[in-house]
């Protein structure tokens, strides 16, 4: 770009030379000839610079758009039998051409903590998002939000380096911030006030009537209209994914099912937004998409998928209703992944990651519908079971440590690829942006081809954080609108008073 800008500036200077107002014809002619000679000189220089730059680019591997498909709670123990049964064809295709395995994670496996770690390459002691919410000195509860993050996220760093980035539904992105691209927030992490058992906090989605959910702001109405269309078709979508229930729902069943509806709508909205953006504009250098549904159904319906693990087994009617909910949703995620790969084209680099896996919990519980949410959950991840990672693209190595195909793969065949801390370093390395030495993760070199690894990795920098970045965030944080927004969310019932 610099050589192009130099050329434009120099050409402007040449035009200035040509506009000299000498009266003498010879002077004019001389001036004109000089200008032409100068212009030719500049053109030769420009071509030479351009060629040398082109040579440099040619010696590097092709960098194609990167898409990170973040899916909360995807678990290998669910995926493996589905892969063997051919129910995850798009994941299988990704595995056949790329790298995959377990993604290490750590406690606490709270979504805002881990997804912010994924987006920063740092532990929560550095990024500052420690939980869903925190208690203020006056004893009120406030939600952590984007402005509480104490370090740059990958979207800030890419923007600094003139790379384009789109984030859709990612944790801790509300209120949105200016980036070199589009940010669609995950908004209003929701606190459900239960007067008997205390507050239970759920994941957020776009909400009507709340400002600062989309950057640039002029695109917010467009995104909300997508949410409204999804809401109108929500019942049909649920039937499409899960079919119809064979038996009437019990009280517990109604509660479990009702608690998932918001997640289905959030995921469908974010997927439609991703599709619309992919159709309507060139692919950005990086797209981050977050879907929460597999975690939400995993918490509530694990017991119906593997009833033999529980002391109080569900009835056969309950199993008929709910036994396939988790796997049906995984199949929906597989088909959404296929749509995204179609949208972005075969040359893009795709990562699919989950923040943790899931396992059975409350195996001796009675699952009384009046119990608090944590006691009617039958799936959990508190001790940080590993998540999943799939990567495929021009610079990604094909995994050769196992000869197994996706349809014959067993749990013991899976290797630990890297950890949640290493995703941001991997993205930066792919885009030839320096890693920050203050990051806790490192580049997972084994997933990249030899050709990619040997060429032109930039030297690391101490940090990407700057005083200017912090002062901007402090100003936003102190903005009087923040208090008003909290009050607005509280009045809408999204935040409890504790
Ligand atoms: Zn969870």
C-alpha cells in the first residue's frame, strides 16, 4: 500500500508541475518534458517496488479468510458415535482434509471467561472477565461486559493492522466497540430471577430496544429485523431440527424445553446474519461466530441421551420425547457448518472449537421440576473436560498420527491439539501479525504445514496493549449512559436486583 500511496502522491506532484503558469513556450515545453520524464521515472520505480513486493508475497503461503466457528460445549463422546453413524458429514469432510483433536481448557469453565480467553490468548487474571457478573461495593450485582475487558481482543489487534474482522454473537461484545469491520453483539447476558432459589444466569442474544448491539450502529436495525424473522419462524425451526414430541410433556419436561428456546433463536439469528454478510460483502480476513445451543441442550437433556448413567432413569415416554435432543442439535450444527463452508468457499481456513466438553452430573438426583436449575441439569463441565478443535485450510496440516477415518475413530485415537489460550496466537500467526509476549498461549505450530512455518513469521512484540486503548475504554466505561443502560436492562427484567 505504501508504494501505491507514494505513487499517488508523486503523481499529484507531477500534475502540479504540469500546471505551472510560465508564459514562455520553451519553459512550458521544458516543464512538460521534465514532468513526463519524472512521471516515467516514478512509474519505473513503482513497477520495480511493486515487483519486489510481489516476489515477497509469492514466497509466502496464501493467506485466505479465516473463520472461527465457536460452539459452546461440543463433546467428543457425543460426536464420535455420530461420526461413525455418518450423522456429521460436514465435520467428517473437515477431518479428512485437516487437523483435529481435543482442545485443553481450564476452570472456571464459565462461558464469558473461556470465550474471552479464546479471543485474547490470556487467562482471566489478565483479561479481567472473571465470571458472568460481579458484586458492586453497594452490594448490587452488575454484569461483566465488553468494557470490563482489560486487554485487546483479537478483533482490536487485527483492526490495528488494517485487517478486516466480523464478530457475530461472541461473548462479552456488548456494548459493541469500533473495529475494522462489523460487530454483532451477544447482548444482555440474562439473569433470571427465581425468588425461591436465587438467580440463575443465562447466555445472551440480540434484544429489541437495546442500543449499542451492532457496530457500525447504522446496521443495527437490519440485524434486529433478522432476529424478528427468526422469532416468527421459531416453532417451525424447532420442528425441523427435533421433529414433534410423541407424548405430552411433564412439568419438568416443559421447564427444560422452555429454558432452551432462547438459545435456539439466538443461534438461528447469528447463523442468518453470518449467511447474509457472506452473501453481501467480500469475506473479511477473520470471522468469529459463536453458537451456544449444544451447551444449553447438553445441560438439560444429557440424562435422556444416556439414561443408564442415572440412578433415577427417565420414563420410556420421556426418553422418546427427549432422547435425541442433544444429537439432533449436533446434527443441526453440522448442517450449519456445511452452510458456512459453502458461503466462504473451499479455500478459506476453518476452525471449529468448543470451550469445553460435557459429561453426566447429578447422577443420583431425583430431577424434581421444582428444584433449582443446577439440580435439574443432567450435563455439566465444571471440571473442564476438554473441548474439540477442527482446523482445515490451505496452511493447515492433514493429521496423519492416526490412520483411522472419521467413521472408525475412537476416543483413544484423539490427541490433544492445543488449548483455548492458543487460538488467538494461531490466528495472529496466520495473518503474519506479531504475537504479544504478554499472551499466555502460543502458536500451535503442529497444526500448520512446514511451508507455512518456515516463512516470514514476524518477531513478537511485548504487548499489543497501548495507553490510548485503555484511556478510550475508561472514557466509555465512565459514560453516564452505562448507568442508564443497566437501569433499562433491570427494568426489562434482564438483571435481577439480587
Ligand atoms: Zn455450560
